C-alpha cells in the first residue's frame, strides 16, 4: 500500500475536531476500510494528494466536475464574478440568465428557483408538493437517496408496502410514517400503493436513474407507469435529477425517456463545482411559492453570483463542444475495454453504465433494485478499490456509489484504467 503519512496525520487531527474526521460520511472510507487521502490539488482528470501521489479521478466531486477539475473557462468566470462581489442578497442578472438557460432546455420546467444544495432542492419539492395538493404522504423508492431530508431518510418495513421507519436517529417516527417506501422497478407494488393510498399521496419522488445505490436502470415502462398513476390520482411526479441533470444529456433523463415530471430537482453540474441546487416545474405549481403563494422557501445565499457564473460557464461549454457525444465515447470505451476482464474474473461482476456514469457491481447482473445491489460482495469490492487506489486510479469508496467520467479524461486515461482494473479484478479473486 502506498505510504500516505501526511494524510494520516491530517486525518488524526480532523477526528479530534470534526465528527468522524470528515464533513460528509462517505469520505471516511468506512465502506472500504482504511483511511482517506487528503487532496492537495485537482486538475483535469487527476487528483494529487498531500503526500504527492497522483490519481485518475472517477469521482469528480461526486458529479459536478463534468469538464474535469479547474477548467479554465469556469475559473475565469468565477474570478470575474468575484471581482463584482461575492454575495448580494438582492436580485442580479445571472439569476435571470440561469433561469432562462434551464427552462429553455428542460421543457418540464416553466419556472425555477435557485437554492444552495441538492438536499435543499428535494426538500423544497416535497414542501411544495404538499402545499400544492393539500396532502401529506410522499412515496419514495429504496436505493434512491435525495439528500438528508428528514422525511426521506426512511426505509421499508417488513413488507414493501408498509409505512417507513426512521433510517436515522433524530427523525421523528410520526414524520417517517408520512413516507411510503417501495422497491424501485416494482410496478405491481406501485400500483397497489396507489389503490390503497392514492387520495393521500402528495407526490412521488424518484431518481429516474438511481445513482446512489450504484447505478440502476429503470425497466421499460416503469417511469411511464409512474407518470400515469400520478396523473390519475392527482399526485405530483418529482424527478430528482441532481446527479443526472445536464450530465447524461442536455435535458437529463427526462429527455432520454420522454417522461415529463411535474417538478425537477437539479444540482451538481449547474454549479460548476460550487454549492448549488435548483428546483422547478409547471408554472401553476411553482406559483404556490412565496412571495406569490403560501408555501414558504427562502435562502440568504440562494442564487449566489459565483455559483451561477461557474454553472453557466460550464453548461455553455458543454453545449459549445457537444460534450455529451465525447462523454458517451469515453464511457463506451471503458465498458468495451472491461468486457473481457469481467468475463475472466472468475467471480460475478456486472458493469452498468449510462453515458459518463457507471458502476461495477460485484454480483450477478443485471441489478434492478436495492435488494439486488446489496447482494454485492463488499469485501471483494474493498480489495478491488484499494488495489486501484494504490495503482493511481480513484473510484468512489463504496460499492453503492456511481463513478463519473469527465471531458478531461483522455483515451490514455481509459486505457490505463482498464489495465489497472484488469489486475485489480485478479487481485480481488
């Protein structure tokens, strides 16, 4: 294993003053064992740690770095915006530019409001759905993570159709009982819950392609049936495209599948690496927000000029370069290169991919829901992860996370990555 004495020293100091030594749990490497490395700098497709080791990065700050790290066009935009002020607490032109950019590319969004994180976006969608419909219950799916919102940190009970139980200390049982959790891709369970609870369901929130339990594809017809049921029963369909929005396509998953949600949560790519979130939808729904309507939502730093300058610069560059075709090309090259090593592994491994997003499940595939994802051999994955890390390739430090490719990744990066994975699969046997 590569020596990382400075990272170890920093982590020991961090654990004294920061819970778990990290500011977001997965960074602690608890899913793979060992300790995290500390980053000194990031550029293009690479990270360098404080001990001088360099890695090809397939985490990309968990999605935002779609152009790679520190792209010049984004850095210049942030520098220029900073010269005009870091925050105003007042309207400014970039807010209008961002709203027009988003609504022109996602037809389901007629009006949009900026917030500061994906969690804020999904939380606001739930409040708006409840305020618009006058109902209380929310449906979510196992394996879909929508941020650390109290009413979404729940799991299924003894059966797929039971009401949720708290999945985190501090979440009141009464609040959790307003959330119904179903298996993803289970149309029968979905139809049954609408028969039982349809009149009380304010909305259904879903990652249309779940990317927080690895990467899971919706089965044919599942999202379409979800749309039909919400329409028939008067509940709102909420797409959480915080990860997939502007990454898998210009118009996100909804462009690829043709299903039109009532509300959409966005984040990651639209901030260019700075804290950001947004939510939007039909005008008649969005007009229920204060100051026009009775649903209150506010934020001092919402629409921050630096975040919007970074996001607009990044998204315009994506369009200028038609980046999605390049991202598909790189993703396909990685997938093609791994077909033979996966067959030769001697144990079950499944690669699932959508454009520049991918996951290697250490189980038989295809993986269609959380229960199937949980069959993965996490011990073997941990051995695989550490071998890759020690040989200069950084994947998400959990079996149940998604990897990301950027336009800064080169053909040579992919070739090297395939070679390292090939050896890592043998090492994990």
